[in-house]
């Protein structure tokens, strides 16, 4: 291994965070608010959870800068793909 | 001549310098990340197509909770998050040289991962009984395509995890070298991450 992990992040705290966010998601999904506000809130919560998994469970927070840049590279491409196809269907 | 031959041997046999390893990580981890980045594009194509269809034909979808069972899937989401924790605990145990912990957490991950697949099969059976099949319009076909591909990924993950667990019981992973555990862990967490997004997009919105 190129790195020895002497101390680990607090995985249980991340787990509790993910569980709490899931409960909040369930509560938000059934609020009598406007659909677009609900969608924005739910997507924000899902992205937050996904980021926690990537940063702490997949250890991206502790990886080299080069690897982090590489991982971030396809994300704009993913957005471009969806936006470009949506334009075709408008 | 002897000098030239020595130079060739050195070039071929010596491991690459740190600066020559891809992105500063070992090869199998870099390979897994490359694979996962291709998976990002794969799931983007699925999620993107879903969003386009959903917003161009909103009437084809029922309101959240009307057809799909949200409480059961919420529990299943929690189960998958639990399996990510047991996986990362297995990695931490391996890094700490805790062989007992490594085996215990890997077995837990296999069992919890298999439970997730079992609950998904249970959900499919109930939906099909209610005549919500893959041919039930856009809603049915997109639902089964997205959750089906994800379920396939989880199933493959469980099979690979069983292999890694078997190797752990053979004492193949040490504190100095537990790359296999870290690499399968990356795949497993990615599958969890995709489910977090799918749960919101398919079930809650």
C-alpha cells in the first residue's frame, strides 16, 4: 500500500449522517409544497449523501489531488450529455 | 556490451518510480477508478434518459408512493447504507491488521448485500402481481431498467465480495497489502452512491 492509515475517519458518524438525511428525505417527499421546490430539496439531499459516501467511504477526501481531478473530470461531461439530449427533445 | 545488457535488464525489471504510477495510486485502484468513471457515464445515460422521458410525458408516471412501496424501499436503502459501513469497517480492520475484524465485517457485508437483493426481488414479485410489469408503459420500463441494472451491479458485487471474503479467510490480506479489500470496497460504495441517487429520482420525485 502506498499509504498507511493510522487513524480512520469516524465512519459511524458518517453512517448516522446518512441515516438522518434519509429520514429527512422521506419527510420532505410528502410535504405539501410546490413540486419544483420538493425536487430541488430532494436532489440537494441526495447529492449531499452521495458526496459523503464519495469523500469518506471511498476516501476521495484523502486521495491525491491528481486522482480527485480525474474523478471530477466526467461530471461536467455527464451534465453536458443530459443537457444536450434534453435540447433535442424540446 | 555488458553495460548495455545491464541497462536493458534494469529498464524491464525495476518497478516504475512513484512519479510514473497513474495519479499517484497503485494500478488496481487506478483501474477500478477508471471503471467506475465509465460507470458514471453509463448511469448518467440511464438517469438522463429517464429525466427526459419523465419531463416530456409527466402523465405516464404515478404520484410517489401510489405504485411503488416507499417504506419497504426506504428500509432497503438503509440496509445498503449499512452494508457500506460494514465494508469500510472491513477495510479499516485490514489496514489495522485486525484479521478477525476483517473477516467479520466482510461476512456482514456479503449478508447485508444479499439481503438488499432479496428485498428487491420481493418488491419485483409484488409489483408484478399488481400488474406493474416492464411492459407497463414508460413508467414500468424505465423503473425496471434502472433498478434492474442497479440490482445486477449489487448482485455482481455480492459475488465478488464472496470471493474476497474467501481470500480473507485464507489469510491473503495483510496489514501491509490489502489492496483487494480496498478495490472491491470502492465498487461497493459506488453502487451504494448510485442507489442513493436512484432512490430519490425513481421513488421520491
